C-alpha cells in the first residue's frame, strides 16, 4: 500500500513546484510588455463542430471546462480507489481527517460570509476559501525532508481528498445554472449505459472513455459544470479485473503525470495573471480579497485544528501516530493553501462578474495561500527541528 502512496506524494510535491513556477510566469506576463500576447493567447477562439453540434469557446474556457474535467476525472479515480481499498476504507483512519475537513470547509466560508454580508455579488464567492490545494501543501511538506512523519502526510492527503469531495458537491449544487432538461436526459442515458457496462464486467477503457466523452458534452450543454462529468465517469471505471491488471489503477497511473505536470500548471498559468504593479494595500482590504485571504489563512487554522482538537478530546478520534498537536497545527496552516481549487471555484462564482472582481478574488487567493504556505513551513520547520531523530517517510 505504501509504494503507490509514496509515488503519489512525490508527484504531487513536484507538481506544486511547477504550479508555483506557472503562477510566477503568469504574473510576469500580465505585468510586462507581454500582457497583450498573454491576453490574446487566452482569448484565442477554439471551435469543435460535429454536424449541428458546435462547441465554441476561448482557449481559457477550454482549459477550465475541458482539461480540468480530466483533473476531476483523476480525482474521481483516486476517490474510488481510496474508498474501496485505501485510506478511506478504514473508519478508524478516516474519522479525524473527515472531521478536520468539515471544519476546514465550514469556518473559512463563515469568515468570508461575515466579511461580505450584505453584498449579493460578493457572496457568490463564499466557497472560495474552503478549498485545499494538495499539490502545493505536499510541496511545502517535501521541503522539510524526512523529519515529516508519514502519518502526517497521510492525514493531509486524506483530508484533501475529503475536501475535494466537498468541493465537488458544492460545485454541483451551488454553481450550476440555466439547466437544459434535454442535455440532462442525455447525460442520464450515458450514466445508464456506464452502469450496464460496469455491471456486466466490461473492462475496455476505450469504451468507458467514449461514453464519458458524450456525457461530458451533454453535461457541458446542460448548465451543470462540465468537470462533474469527469467525476461521474471515474466512479464506473472497474477497480478489479479478475483476468488482468486493474483498469482504474492503470488509468490513474497513466493520467497522474499528465495532470500533475501539464494540466494543473497550464490552469495556473491561465488563471493567475494578476496586475500587481498597480496594487495598493487598500485593494487587499476590499471585502472579496479580505474574506478569501482571512478565510484561507485563519479559517483553516481554526477549522481544521479546532474541529480536530474537539474530536480527539471527546474520544471520537485519535491523533495520527508520531504526530503531536504542534505538528497538527502546522498542517492546519498548510490547509489554507487554496490555489488551484480556490481559483477554479472563483472562476465559477464570478464569471461575468466584472474585471475588477476577477482581480480581487485572485489577490485574496494568492495572499491567503502565500501566508498559509510560509506560516505552515516555518512553524513545522521550528517544531520538527526539536525531534531528536528523523522519522522515515
């Protein structure tokens, strides 16, 4: 069990570094003479036509609606594997991360809502600070070397998986609009076909992907966000194959490098171009960026650590092995690194909300994520330096 987990952690850590590089490049492009070329690139019209069916979007939306569906497909594969035979299959191991994740989603949202109460447009972004970026968080942990207990990494990994599940539910319920009944019917037919294929033991990955592509198009046209098609498809990919290797594990193994090293950095490059040269402190103190920044930085500390503390003290859960309260507090800070998922939810919350609010939310995400990364890193570095012996990871 530990070998695939260690491979996953290494990939996610490296991906976090690439995400940072992509974000820096985007901000350089946005704040230099390259800005016109950067904007032109993201707005290149891309059209796919099948007879009367036309999908025409700028490149930015193909990245956010298309490539990110692959990212959510991978999340779905990981969720299914973890629930069936991984960390989420044992109740004793999952109770604390689940409770911590609930706190890490609820408290940041409440902080954001409190700051932006009375502003209907700003309130669309209440879920933005509730997301944790596992790639960035694990990248920070990797900088601390082998003093980080494996159990602490697994706690963070499990918490982030539960957090992703919560984000999927939030997107499906709160960020769907202009529902098309016909497209939903086609999506339901695709789900029925996938169910039959799974029940009859079909192991052809190509068959599932073909039906999944049709479902993605129908979900895209339905008004429900298209990335959810990726999650739904993943749940039908067989995990066990009596006559050969697991289709789900093969897909997960093949997709993870592409998602980690291409799709997520490309998403970061396309969505983090913030005009920082003209920024003033007053810009950060506006309701949207302030709510996001405080929700990420303070909300996750209070939510993740506070809910964990209460759960342990009530006897509902117990701390991971070789992990004390100080280490758990450091990881609670790292959970405030929202970045990828926060950017994604903000793109849904404020699409069509105006150029300034699109800048404001990214300012808040970057500020809250940087504070959480720096604070978590130095806290854990100080705390782990007091351990007499390194803990193998």
